[in-house]
C-alpha cells in the first residue's frame, strides 16, 4: 500500500526497537519554493520514524501507535540535490505513550532539524 513515505522517497536503513534510521532525498517532492528542504518534509520524516519505532515496541495485535504531538526546530538549510538522514531514538516507552527524539542530519552529519514526537498507544477497535 502506497503512503506518504513513498511520495517523499523515505528509505529505511535501520528498523529496531531502540533506533530507527532512514534517508530522504532533497528533491522536487521535498523542497519549498526557494530550493531548500521544506520543514514539513522534515516533520513528516520525523513522525514516520517515531511512528514506526513506536510500532516496533507494541503488541500490534492489540494496539496501534499514532502521533499525538510533534515539534521541530529547523537548524540548517539543505539544498536541492542532497539527501538527509533521520535518526530516531526512544526517550520514553510507556504503556499509553512513547516519546521519541529525532535528529535529521546532512550526509556529513551536520544537524538540520531536531524534533520530538509523542506517540499515543491506543487499543485497536474491533472492526468486524
């Protein structure tokens, strides 16, 4: 099934309970009108990493992980033609919420965006 990550070119590199990493190109799908990475694309990358990371830490037969809150500080611009790397690590993994910190960096390790995402752990509803 296609999703936002596909449209943005997000490619997972590492998927574990303790760390998520993915790359995202800075291209015509992820830039703002001035030719630099759009802050919304950075936030989409951050929430994607946090959501999948949270999913790795729940019983998905009983629960779903959904974004509750996200913030982001955009530190450094990245120009068209490059790519960024997102690294997400859990700060808190509780029964009802998880909090993830996401660093988005250039290919050379310079900080582009720092984000924190709170994920709600909710019961799946009977869909029969």
